C-alpha cells in the first residue's frame, strides 16, 4: 500500500478509537477517524472498531446511514472486537441484527468449568487457516481479548479459533471483510504484525 | 489457553510515578513512560495506574499523561483513582485507557457502576474492593487512600462483591488489606472463599512478596490475575523471572 493511501477508522462511538489510531501511528500510518460516508467510501482500508454494546453501536451506524455504505465497500475491511461481531448476521446481545456481511450468529459465552465471563486477557490462536492477515503469525502469538459474546466456528469463514472452555472463531473472513475478536491495538508485537499485514493486503478484491 | 495475568500497579501524582505512604511523603520514582515501557518489556500483561493526584476542591485533575502512555504502550492499561462520574470515565477512556477502576465513588453511589457499564460496556468497568478481616468477618473499607478518612463502608465484602457484579462490573480487584504491604503472601483463604461467588475475572491484590506467592494464589485461589506494586518497584522480583517460575509450576503465562 502506498503511503498516501487512506486508512479510515469508522467512528462507531466506542471508547477505543484513540487506541486504534495510536496503533497505526506506531506503524507510521496516519488514520482518519470519521463517520462521513464519502470519506469511508473513498478509503483504501476501513477499520470498524467497537467497544460497548452491540445494539448501541448498530443504532448509531443506522442513524448515520452507514449500514449500506459499509456493505458496499470493496476495499479490505477489518472489524475489531465488537466491530467484528457486527459484521455477522446478528448477535444475541440485545437480539441485535448485524450487518450481514459474514454468515452466522454471535452467541453469549457460557464456558462453565469455573471460567470467568467476560473472557479477559491474553490467549492464543489455533487451527490457523492460510490467510494473508495472519502472515508470520502462529500458535505462539498472544493476543489480548475482552468479550462476553463470541462467534461460532464455521467452515465457511473461520480463519483461526481460540479455546476458552469451548472453541470460538477469533479471526474470520468473508470476501473483503475480516474480523478479529481480540484487540490487535493492545496485543504487543503480535497485534502490530497483524495490523501491518492488514495494511499490506491487496487493495481490491 | 487463557494466560494468567501479572499486573504491576504504579502510583501516579501530577503525571509522575511516585512511591511513599499514600498521600504523604511521596518521592518521585521516575518518568511514567520509562517505567511503563520497562514493565511492558519485562513481560507485564497489563498495567494499572493509580492516580493519587490530590483534588481537594473537586476540580478535574490534569490527565494529559494518559494519552502520552496510550500512544506508546501496546498492552492494555487501566486507570484508577479520582473517577467519580461518567464524564470522568469518558475522558480517561477517550484518552486511550482500556479500563477504568472505581472504588470509593462506587460505595458512595453504587448506581455509578450501572451507568458506566451501560455507557461503555462492562468489559471496561473494574471495581476495586478494599477488604479488611475483622471479628465480623470480611468488611469493605472506604477512603483507604487517606488514613485519616478510612472507615468501614457498612458493607460485608461478600454482599458487595455480589452487588457490584449484578450492577455490571466486568472485573473485580480484591485488595486484602490485612496482607497489603506486608509482602507475606496473598490472603489465600479470603480469595478462595470469595472466588466461588465471583463469576467475572477476579484480580488478587495485596501481599505479594515472592514468586511462590504468585504460584500459590493462582493454584489455590484460582484468580485470573495478580496485581502487585512494591515487590516489582523495589526490584526484588522481576516479572520475567516471575513468569519463568510460574511456567515451571505449570501455570499458563504469556512469555
């Protein structure tokens, strides 16, 4: 990707917008944080962050008229944490319809066996599928997770899974839409490698 | 598998890391960024910054240091101290902190926990509980930052632990005051007892003096994370050394 390419972070109203911007700064890449449809449409890379509550953020995206805008993007799109969950058909969190860009339903985690919810802390990836987003990363890389809902495993879109009681999808992809359940912006060198891979993805499908 | 977390806690006043008796005799230990990155490089999984900047007239303290840290640090961090409202929390989170931790203000106004969880999500709302061992059992103490104001909050620790979870706390730091600062080990009995009533991540605090204490608290009290201050600041235990010993004891940690 050339240095004049636009990386746009959608202002989803969550609280981790600054962290995501700083992580790209550390890679020497400037980002634009915006809710403007025109800027999002003209981007070379789009990040959909999300922290908080699924229905609150979907309501905001709806109100801003961004649902069809995100759906029409042809450039690489990366959903982070709740941003990843919103790419799916829907979420059990508040029975919220999603963007429908990745097939499946987000469900509440019920790990049992004395495991705490939310799943909070550093965990690893398993069953990695060959995907450019994960170049140079393997089972020995650690990522920071914080979530109480999760995506099921799917032959169609799971790129890597993570174990917490049961296995869930921690990296997903359908067409040009990628999602990561963890926070690459707070996952040390491994997270920074993933973001750098995202910047290196071919620009169009 | 999810790793057990090691969390150093740094006291911050006016943007500098300090140590000393809380609210008295503070010595500047060093620059906040230098210390934060040093702990990160040594393997800290997360950092807690306890802002003890005095704000006697209730004015907002300068928190410019949070954005400075957020720019550089690539691991999560939490800010504690002086967060009394949704607005305070918003400023801290927007500056780049992952989590905010509240203690005395939650005791004054328990609905604050719900307000914060609704606005920002439970995952960033940490509730700190200072628990004392008394003849009446485990009791929550309030205003522990200031010895002249410290008092019984009128609550049993178990009741408060359950209430804060019901109100939306996403993580609980249980600071066992009898063991705090003594470096004779975490209060395993108390942590074990309360763990069974805690369904959100539980962080042990107070008493760490050696690697063995961390092994014990993870093995026996099944906590998700262990927080410590003086044992790391004094240099008597390095996080990299601690993690080697935890791995040797078959406790999963991030390298």
